[in-house]
């Protein structure tokens, strides 16, 4: 069953008189519960793709829908509601509010004993697991991860991927941007982007 659907979606940025197409007529379907890796060179449009799927940015044209919700037709307040209800973002910013659900989420990633630590008191791998825990606080069905192992050593990166694989096994839909082919093999499907277009 289709959970994420992009139909002829483009994202064009304009600086003064110059236009730049970060995504060019992308059509893509991702099923509920899939684990998809997105690869491509720097500047190919990978992070832009995550941004429009997650409702952080709007497509310039085309249709982007998640669970039947047309994101291109939502106003700012409804878009904020969508992000809160549907999406967990794994970016490298490690702030967490200490609430019950936050503590439960920390437990899921093996960090329940470190809830009082400051980010500077955690290793890179621990910080990344906290970022994943933060993404889980609202129990969203969709996890969007942008280079979640980019700054980690191999062993720690593998542990973070194990956490994502566990979330996938639990029914979450995961879209992960990565430069690492070995990491991409942990996903069930690979999408390659070059110059704003899907090539595989």
C-alpha cells in the first residue's frame, strides 16, 4: 500500500534572476513500512527530497502526499500539525524535553540511564541515538534520517543502523539519506538521485 507518493514533483530555488532546480519532475512511491535509502552525490537533491516529504519545504510544482494527505494544499498551521503527527526527523541537534514519552523513547535506543546528561557529555553515537529518540517522542509513523551515521565510526554507525532497523521491524516507514553504500544495503530498497532526477 502506498504511503508516500510524489508525482512530477519539482523544487526550484530562485536567487535574484537565477533559477536552480534541486528536484526535477520526481515521481516516487514508497509503501507503508518500507525502509528506503536515498543515495547520490552532494547537491543531487537528496536532502531536498527529505525536506518536501517531511513538509519542511514545499514543492514548487507537482503533488506530494503522505498517507493520502496532499502536502501541497496544506496551509502553514495544518503543515505544522502534519509534521508533529506524522514525521520524526533525525538531524544532528540533540535537544530533548524530559517528559515521560521522551524517557520511554530514550529507553528504546538504549539511553534510559543517561537522561540527565548534557549533549556535551555524550559521545557522537550517543548523541545520534538521542536524536533518534527525539524523533520518536510523538510516535510518528514516518522517520526521515539525513546522514544519521555521517560523523560516526563504523562500530557506532552500525549500532545506529541497528536502531533504525529495529524501528523498521516495528512498522515505521524510514527514508534515510546516506553516502555510504554499506549503510544503504541495510535498507530494503535503494533510490539514487543525480542532478535532481531519480536514476534508479
